[in-house]
């Protein structure tokens, strides 16, 4: 038997779509009701729970019943906000989490944030199991001593609803590249994801969830859980309290003592500092207690003797001598450069931590969106300057994407530059995709409209200011826009004239848009003879231009499409095959 002292607690991330029950399941584990105290019932920030071996055995009678000899000292559970998708949870070389519990509402299945988490789990190669939560919401469901017994003894109509939800979920999961089965049917956990049906409300299946979690740790993670000599951790948040600055962190390896010298990664030169004070998370609590020494894995608060800025998401490591410092420094720089591998051209992105930045980069790359500049912290002038320069190179890159960050105060956004910020990663990806599509369509439309325009004008006969040389009269723009130089036709397809000029509120203008009323001047036309009986005028377009518009009809408004059809009908009066 392995000595417990050489094994650390596995770090387990509880993640999933918002409101699917992540915190509620953790509450079942620890016997608390944190969920009830959350604002709006939604976890607002990352929190961790030290979960000792005694509590595991207490919460999971199956362990004693199966005579399992647990060798781990407990768990360090990490509860992540739905919007964070555990993207902050990163260490050198990959994911901070040893294992993940992906919580899914059995009746809702895979939602956008679930899909996002699956992508990140795959990218980080993090092993995971799935808690199929809220089985108690299946109509007619009754609880038995074990969840397996519950499933097998449900009335036929209840079992059918459960089976249908299960099969639909398995099919969706398969589309994401994962094979799965109910936990008691899985024979090879390396090939199939274990599904544990449960209910955080009734606590059904919670013991089984813990049991499977313990089994996976014992079977697959022993080597990973062996404690190293040097203390290693990752900064989650940096908080200022009065005149003191505390770093909230996770110690994922080794033992950290008060007075130890550490090196903390940065975008520039790593920060070297001493540990002035230490506090450790109290088991089954969100409170901290002052300590002189902490062993992994644990949640800690550290006061460093550093003058330089410490950034969230950055890894740190204990150093014993100058040789250690040089090696870790080199390793940190290499690690950061790999995370921030940028393109020669692309968008600007900012995030609140290194981990979330890495996750955002991963998801953007999957969408084939290139990145020219990235960083941690608020969006500043330098970011906007790069985005502005993109206007001339590629307008689709004239954007700054911000995850969980804001714009610097007193910072003016240049004309043409777009800023999109959100606290939900998948929403950012969605928003930039929509903006790029709209911008691309607008550029194409502008190009098409440069060659021709789809315009319908209503003549306002009560506003004739001049009868001829040129005729000047009022018009309302029914659809599209009117600009000087555009050739006009009437409803019979006969040519009228090119627009000489436009006036709006006694001022000359180059264009007028849909809904505007302006005075228009037409040369070589006598209003009373040529236009007195005419109600509408249209912009003249060629057969080739019509076909180009038709090919790109997706970028036209419903009104523009209607007018395009009207122009086609007019043209076909003299040429039946026009536009065909």
C-alpha cells in the first residue's frame, strides 16, 4: 500500500452549463447550502473546497461496503461559474484539474456552455465523468436505495422517458467525439465516459458519483498525485485589502512554507518574491486560517514581498537556488510564449487571466480566427491602436475582444473599431462571428451599391419647386438610398434622367436614405409634361447588375428584395427574358 503522505489530494473541477446544478452537487458532497446564498442562484466566482478523506467515507457508504482502501488524502473541489467554464484553471503544461465532473441537466442535454467545456476538456486532455443531474424532474420518478435499482424499477412510462433522454444525450455526446455509458455498464473507463444519473435535490446518485470519482483517481491518477519536492501553484485572483495585497491561489504540488522564495510567471520578466504570510482554506468551508506551512493540494492565500504586479492565472514555483531560478525562468518564458503564439495578422483579445486567455485563444483558433495581439487586463489605447491599424488591412480584424474585462476609463474608441466584451466565452465567439458576418455583408453590399443601387422613390407632386431646366421637386425614399449621378426610370422602364443634385433642409447633400424626404433636381426634364402623372421612380440597373444582386440576395433587406423584383417586372415588360 502506498503511503498516503506521498499522495496529494486530486484536484477536481465541477463544471457545466449555468443552472445545471454544479454548486448544488457540491453542496451534497460537503453537506452545505452554498447555492442558496449565491446571487441569483448562480456562482459568481471560482471557489474551492478542501474535502478530507473522513468526509469522503462519511458521504459515500459504498466505499466501506465495497471494502475499498482509499489511498488519497481527500479531494480539492473547484466550483466554477458557468460563465467561466473553468478556463482560469491552468498550470504549466496543461490543465490544473486532475479530473472534472461535468454536470448536465438530463432533460436539457448539451447546451452551448456544455459544448464549450467539452472542447476545453478535450484540448487539455482532462479525464472526466458526467453527472446526469435532475433525474427527479422526470415525471413519476421514485427514489430507491441505489440509482441502478431506481432506473431498473421505474414504471414503464417513466423508464421510457429516462431512456429517451439518456439516448438523446449519448447521441449528442457522440457528435462531440465522446462514447459514453451508464457508470455500472462501463468496462473500460479509458474508452467510455461514465454517466452517473443523480439528483442534487434528493441526493440520489450522489454516493455513486463520489464512488466513481474515487475509483477513477485510484486506478488512473496515482503517478500524477505523487508529491514533488518544490511547491508549485497558480494564482487565481489578486486582491487588495487596505494596504496589503493577497494572492488567492491553488497549491497543486509540494509544500509551501512561510519565508520560501518563489518565482511567479509574467508576460515580461518573471517576478521573484518571498512568502510573507500564508493562509489555508479550512476543510468544508470557504474560510481561511493563518498557517506557517501548506501541503498540496490546497486553496491558499499568499502575501508576497513583490513590488512588481502579479497577474491572475500565472503559475508560480518555489526556488531553492540560482540554478533553480534560471531553469524555472526559462521554462516560464517558454510556457507563456506557447500560450501566446500569435499570428502576423488578426484581431486583438484581452482577458482577466492567463488561463482564460489561453481558452479564448483555443476557441478562436477552432473558428479559424487569427490573433495579432493578446494580453491580460483592461482594454487600453495600445489595443485600440492595433485594431485601428487593421481598418486599412482587413476591416474584419478591426475589433477588440474582451473576456471578463472592461475598457480603460477615459479611453476613446476610434471610429470604425468595434469592441465586444462578455463574461461568457461562448457568447464572445458567437458575437464576433455575427459581427464579422454582418461586416462582411456590409462591405460586399457597399461594393455592389458602388456599381449600382436598389432605389425606389415616391414623387411628392405638392412639392414642385421648379418645372424645368432642371426640374426640382420633392421625393420620398421608399427603399434603398438615392445619390447624385444615379440614372432613373419610370414604372414603364423608360429612362428619365440622371440625378443632378439633392437638397435636405436647404443644404446640398450627396445621398438620402430610406424614409427621408428631399428635393431632387433632374436635368432635361419638364415636370408637368413628363412626371405629373408618374407616382414612382426607380434606379436603373443593368441585367448584369441585377444578376449580381440576385446572387447576393442574402445581404439585401426584405424591402430591397421587393424593389428588386419590381424593377425586374418593369424591365420584363420590354424584354421577357431580362434577368433570367
